[in-house]
């Protein structure tokens, strides 16, 4: 992998980038939210993710797009990447049994994101607010949130405070704090 470089803000040249990525930068810039950015190959292994985390200076959150069995309730879960996910533990806290991963079709329809690129930034595309954001309490303790700008060939570092006090209100979403231990 080539050497990763943390740059501030949007790329100087946006040619060849996906519309959903540019839309993310436009949204953040319009809100006056400062962010660092790393461009990289698709992050498909934990080794690559660790290198991105180290360069970002922020832990990229594990973002899981979930739904109930009937596929009528949708959830975006943000949690530390190194913490195991136990469906039963989350289900009990939100009162929804039989959670499973939502389909790629729902991901595209509701968040305008492809698999591998799930991020809190996708909530800006959920104008009907059909997706409920769930955040592990440990994410809220960090100074920074690491996430994708709706594509997995770039990663962003955004102040946690800016995500939860500026970005989310601008999308019309709130969030529910959950406590995940990763224990069975």
C-alpha cells in the first residue's frame, strides 16, 4: 500500500470522484465542519484499516446497517471497530428482536451507500428519516470519529462534537446511546 497522507478538507481536484462523495464534502462544508481526509484503495482488510486509523489519528467506527425481521425498521449502529457485536445484546436495549443485516438494496435506497461504505454520513441522504442511529457509548467518549464520505476509497476524521451537535441536527436525525460489551 502506498503511503497515506492526511489532508484537510475536500480534494483540490474532484474529477473522477463519485457524486455521493462530493455531496458529502458539500454538506460538511456548508455546515462549516472541519475535517481531515485520507484517500486510499478500498479498505477491505483489518491491516489496511489499522494503517488508515493510525494516519487519521482516529478509530474508524464499525458501522452496521441493521433491520428487523419484517424489514420495516432500520438502524445504523456506530461502535468501536475492535468491539464484538452481539445481536441479542443490542436487541434487548432497543426493543427489537431478530435484528439482521439490511440488504444492499435498502442500503442504497435509504442511505445512498454501497456495501463496504456504510457511514454516519449516509444519514444526510435519508430525508424521510427512516433510519434510526444507534451509537455505542464508547464512540461518544472519543475526540474524533473516523468514517467514510459515503465511499470506501476515502476516510474522514471529524470531531465527535461536530458529528453529534452539528451534522446530525442538520440531517434531522437524533441518536440513541447504547452500551455494548461484546459479551454473549
